[in-house]
């Protein structure tokens, strides 16, 4: 997944392919954290919230980029 210091401005700088890759990695990390929670190994429950928040940010930026691409292709 993205580094802990990745913020929304860094997501905006990424291209669509890189953002999709980061999003897939974050989703895998979230699944792993959920599995750890289920078996009682997760010590930092706040990590779940951070990963979900990052996923939401990435999905928002990705959707913005897709919409902007569609609009720019429609103008040509």
C-alpha cells in the first residue's frame, strides 16, 4: 500500500494506472487486517480506519480522473 505519509495531493499526482495499482494494494491490506481482527491478532484497530480512509480517497480521485477524461474526450 501507499506510505503512511501519502496524502490526497500525492494521489492527485498519480496517473490512473498507478492509482488503480495502489487501490488494489490497499484493498488487499484491508482484507489482511480484517482477517487479523477475526483471529484476534490485530493490535492496532486504528489501522483499519486509516486504510479504509485511504481507499475512499483513492476511489474519489480515481473517479474524478475518469470523469475528467470522459469530458475531455467528449469535447474533441
